[in-house]
C-alpha cells in the first residue's frame, strides 16, 4: 500500500509573500560559475543579507568554520548585523539555493501549523554542471537538523521552475518541465499529478519558452510571478527585433486566457525587460521577474538605469506594504541567475492559516 501523499495529508506550498521565519542561502564559492567575475559576488550576497536580516532570519549553508569566519567578516564589512544570521555546515557545489534548497510545505492541525520539506531530485538543470551530489542532499540534511518530515518525490524538479499563489494554482513552463533532460519517462499528465500530490496544487498554468540566455531551459521565475492570489506580473519585450519579443508575447497571450484554481481570470500586469545585457559575447538572462519577496521587503535585481525605475515603480505599486529595494545585479547575473535564484523562503509556522 502506498504512503499517503503530502496533499492527502493536508499539506500545501505557501505563497512567497506569506510570513517568513527566514530565508535560506548557499554561500557562493564556485568561481567557475562567474568566470573572471567572481570577485564582486560575495559582496552582493552580503548586501542582500544586510537587507534580509533586518526583517527575518537568514540561514546560510557553508562548507565549515573557515567559510563561516570569512562570511562573517564580509557581513561585518557590509554593515549586516549577525544576530539574525545562522550558519549550517552543509557543503554545496554551487550557490543556487532556489533549485537545490528545501521547499517547505505546511498544513494546519489542532490550531497549529506543521511543516515538512520536499526533497526533489536535483541534476543541475539536465546534468549541465556536474558535480551536484552535495547540492542534491541539502533538503534532507536540513530536514534532519530541524526534525521535520521530509518527502522525497523521486523526480527531478527545481524551485525556480515553479511559482505558486498559495491557494492551489501553480505557474510553470513547458520548456523546462517537459524537457527530456529532467524526467524523460514522464509525460505532462504524470508531472501534473506529482505537482498536485506534493504541493497541494489544483490548477497548473503552463507557459511556453523562457528568456534568451537562460541555461535552466526556461525557469518561470525569470518570466512570470504571482504577486497576490489573483495577479501575476509577466515580462514583455517591446522591441520586435529582440529574440525575447516573440516568446514573451506568446506567454502574455496565454496568460490572458488563463484562470486561477477557482476559474477566475488572472489579472496580468506587464513588467519591462532591461535592455539586452551581454558579457564576453553571451546574452545574459537579466530579468526583473527574478525578484525575491521577504517580510516587508522585495529585493529587485537591477541592470539598466533607464528601465530599472519603471520596474521598481510597478512592483512598489503591487507591494504597497513592502519596501522594494533595487540592487545592481549586472555582476551576479553573469552566473546566469539573480536574487530569486539564490534564495529559498522558510515560511513561518507561528500563525494559523
């Protein structure tokens, strides 16, 4: 007899804007992920921690005490208080905690919230950047430390490939989840069944292709994000000559025809794209959709002084009770990701649903 699924046990994945206990990070150390440009990256992480630690706990995976000492020095240099920062001696292969970190799910029982962790298989976006064995075990190691149940679905899935509204709807892309380099033996219907069973999802909203330069095969967190249960922002490119124009218009058209888990049309808010950003001839996946929502805060990656203010104003209007902080990510995105890619939220359990 099969064990009951998390959904059957009453679990669901909370939305990112729901109250956090904290944020998980894996500290950057792999210079090859930012070839020739790794130097500024730890400082960008330290600045991110300074903003986060004022509002919630920050939990950082490091290789050991020597790395902890170095990170504490960087945080002190950035003026980040360490009272809300916690270190965990879990070595990693790389820094992309959104994709290899723990995805927390919750349920309400006896007037209390209970949490569990999902430990999907992680194969570095289709075996692109081995090794990834250390990254693949991070969720279960954290689950053991916290003493919370860990569910292992047994299929490859990355946190950046999905976005939820906390009410039963999930955004994803065909380009990523149906790519044969993840789960070649699974069809769309089977993948949808996993999403329903493990995340408490009732409605899956499928977009098409991702943005140019994205080595994840089209993660949705560079494209379209829920900002409340009924509203999404989605990036658009106005220049018809840009390679992003056509796929982003197709995704926009799809969204206009979509409804949420209750059959209500989505409110769709366009978000501009920065002007094309290149490094060493490579188009980088710079996108304002790669923001991270924390307690009282939205961290917005910025890249383009002409277009950054428009993106910031749009998000500030959608998050009136949070401060939208823009931080230059032109160096960070050379690693092919920004703030959402390096963070993983830890939902609060102290409040009832």
